C-alpha cells in the first residue's frame, strides 16, 4: 500500500486530539484520530459527504442528549 498523504482537519487547530484524512488510490477516504493513529476508518467520498451534511443539518443532535 502506498504511503498516504494525511491532512489534519482545520477544525483541530493546535488541539492535542486531531482528526486526519487521506485520499487513497482506490478512491476511498481514510480517517484516523491522533490519539490512536493505528485505527483507520475507510469510507467513500459519498458516505463522508452524507455524514458531514447530516451533522451540519443537526440530524444527529438527538444522539448527543
């Protein structure tokens, strides 16, 4: 597997806990968290977009209560 070009989320700023994303050669998106970088989640761009749009729209707010 070629090395991934991890990019830190701009929302992480200088925080200790950061989210990183990388685009893989197979068209998937890889996500990891700085506290446990060996755990990598894989998703499609479409699924990640749906998650982000849903979070921005408040679709998951009831889960945080």
